[in-house]
C-alpha cells in the first residue's frame, strides 16, 4: 500500500505548524525557517527527479 501526499498539502501543513510554533516560541524562528527551507528544497528536487 502506498501513501500519496500532495506536495502543496504538505507545504500548507508545514506552514501552519511553523506559524504556530513561532507564535508559541519566537526564538525557534531561525530553526523553523531553516528546516522549512530545507524541506521545500528537498521536495523541489524530488519533484524534478
């Protein structure tokens, strides 16, 4: 059984979680932005692979 997740849905969920975490702990902003950019970059590379 394979699970297919639409990349736009995944990006929306990641954005929502990141926004909530930033509101709760503003000091996490640097880490959240870095992780978000890495994930978006990896998804972009996998989409073109």
